[in-house]
């Protein structure tokens, strides 16, 4: 599951490496951080796609299967 904190961290540090580990820009909303919107958008897109692919698929009604001859 993607949380708001994950998205904030991805926007702040699109390379995946924190630029300010001691004082995170993503967690402190009073600080301003310049963001390259194109890099941030690509990083958020990659995060969402990765999390979508890792999402378990066995929880919906269309993922259930039945054997031939089974009542149901």
C-alpha cells in the first residue's frame, strides 16, 4: 500500500537517496525544497506502478476459481 509519506519522500528525493537524512524535507512542511517536477512525476509514477504490480491479486471476486462440477 502506498502511503502519503511514501509519495512525499519520492517527490522530495526522486533518486531514492535522501538528500537530508538528519532533517527530512518530506516530513517537515515548514521547510521549502525545490523540486524538479518532471523527475518527481517519473519517480511517483514508478512507485505507483511498482506497488500496483506487487499488490496481491487473490482478494477480489473475479480471482476466485471453481473446479468443474463444483456447486457454487
